[in-house]
């Protein structure tokens, strides 16, 4: 198994807006080969931001990488960033993990 997490630093006061953006998104994950699970995680609030992570579980690194090159990925990100730039303290940070146990 393989886990890809993207960490987002969200400006204080914009948390609900960020969550709503994810709740109301048109998801394209169902049926993607090797996709297992998705969670949007809200982490600790710091003085200057609240941490969120998009957490996705895949059968393998290969299935994750294939998704990043797919039409489903492109469609899911057609509106990412851009108009909502005020929400973010900076670009998201991607972290990938091989599941050991
Ligand atoms: C390889 C890197 C990335 C990974 C692994 C990733 C992961 C994901 C996943 C799993 C979804 C849900 C897709 C669905 O439901 O069909 C998603 C949507 C989204 N991603 Fe990414 N993402 C990446 C790059 C980025 C970047 C660079 C941004 C820049 C802000 C971003 C922002 C978003 C947002 C805001 C959404 C959902 C909302 C919408 O519909 O607009 N992602 N991402």
C-alpha cells in the first residue's frame, strides 16, 4: 500500500471555507484503478495557520502515479489554487509513504 498526503496551511478564519470547497467538490476518484480511500484531515491550529492534509490511500505507488497523470487528476484540479489563493499561506506540500506494516 501507498499513502500520498498533501499538507495545506490555511489562513486563520478561512477553515470553514476550505472545508466547504472539499465537501462540495466534484470527486473523480471512484473507479480509479488502485484507489482505496480518501480523507480530508484537519490538524492543529497555530498562530498563523491551521494545518489540513488530503490523505489518499492507494494499492501501490504505481497506481498513485498513474492517477497523477490521468484525466481524473486534471479534472479534480481544474479549479484548485487560483480563485481561492487567499485561503493558502503557500503552496501545498506533498508527502508520500510506502506502507511498511
Ligand atoms: C501530486 C500532488 C497532489 C496530490 C497527491 C493531490 C491530491 C488530491 C486529491 C486526492 C484530491 C481529490 C480528488 C477527487 O476527489 O477526485 C484533490 C483535490 C484537490 N486538490 Fe489536490 N493534489 C495534488 C496537487 C494539488 C495542488 C498543487 C493543489 C494546489 C492548491 C491542490 C489542491 C486541491 C484542491 C483545492 C482540491 C479539491 C477541490 C476542488 O475541487 O477544487 N492539489 N487533490
